């Protein structure tokens, strides 16, 4: 099994393939998370998906014969755990809350802030540069979000929910980008499965601490015991926090961050389409314009 994995990782453009696959799988997971969010609080859903995925990672490591606790020193462990707290505990809780407020199709537009945040943080911390074309891409994304938040046809969503959901979504993309950029230099020299495991452990442990002191923890956790909720939570966690997260991190490991961001950003288009088909979310000319502007902006920000 390990040799087969090594052969797979030597396939040309494997980083780009992983990044594209991550975006496709994530789009299906978002639809399932949207359905789960109707009955499960974002904090509880985040805890469930992280524990679920961490268990699958442990099984994966056992099957492949990979060590989960290699001797790498304290710094890599600390960095991965902090990345998990920032990029999963905080980011995913914000994302799930935003998804509940906006719905999947509007979230897909806001999520296009991910690419420029990746580039901007890489500029600050990894020494990359932002071109005029990339700045133009950021402007397109901002214009797309403004198009949605200012148009009267979106008043079906209460104005407060629209603005709060947009703000939470943008904050989610910022913390997600920060969580991956901070470990990008490490990813090239550490085992991928270990990196994913430690991020999930950091996220699950920090959420466990939150629930330990949360005054309504019993109320929030109760929906996790209902079998009916597992019908969407389990496949959402499998696709979104196991398959997609592993593919996303592999893309970041085996290709440039900007290229990985551009390819995984295709999820915005897929989410927009799937939300209309499966969730019956309305498709209007202004939403189509907004998703087009946002995706084009994300693409330019990533590859410009």
C-alpha cells in the first residue's frame, strides 16, 4: 500500500490534480453541511467532523503502515496544532455559521476571498509578490460581494443575516488561509498524513475545551446522538474533512500555493450549481454575475 502511494505521488502534476479534486469533493460536502446545519449547531458539527475524520486518518495510517507520532521535534508539532486551531476550529466554525445564514450559493461567492487571502499572506510571510493583475482580481471579488449585499433581491435573507453571514464568511477564509500559509514551508518536509492528523487533533482538542466550559454544551451536543442527523453529518465529514482536506493539503504540498488556490477555488462554481439543483436555492441574473465576477477574481488573484 505504501509503495502504491509513493507511485501515485510521482505522477506528473499530482499537486494540481489533488487541488482540483479537493474543490470538486468539497462542493458536495458543503451541500451536506448545509443540510446538517439546519439541526446541528456549528460548534457541535465542527467537533463531530473533526473527530470523525481523525478516526479515519488513524485507520489510514494503520493500513499504510505510517507513523502518527514521528520524531520531528517540538516545533513542527506545535505549528500543526496551532494551524488546526486557527484553520479548522476557528475557520470551520465561522464557515458553518456563515453557511447557515447565507445558504450555499451565496457562501460560494464569499468563499472566493480564499485565493486573495492566500496570496496576500504569502506576500507578507513567504516573500511572494502581488501583481497588478492579482490586485484587480481582488477588486473583482469585492465587487461581487458588494453586488450581492447591496441588491434588493437578496432581501429574502434578513439584512442583518446577510451582513453577518458575509462577515463571518470572510473571516473564515482569512483564518483558513492563515492556517495553511503558516505551515506551507513545513509541508514539503513532513509526512502528509501526520500533518493532517495533528491539525485535526489540535482542532478537536480545542473544541473539546470550548465545550468543557460552554454553559449549553448538553443542548448543543444532543443533536449528535440522533441517528437521523448522521445520514448527512457522516458523509459530509467523510467528503469534506477527510477526502477533501487530505487532497487540499496534498495540493498545497506538491504544487505552488497560488496554483493550488486557483484550482481548489473551482469549488465555488460547483457549489453554486449544486445548491440550485439539490437545495433549490434561487438562481438570479445578479447571483450569476456575482459568482462569475468572484470566480474570475479568484483566478486572477491566484495566477496573475
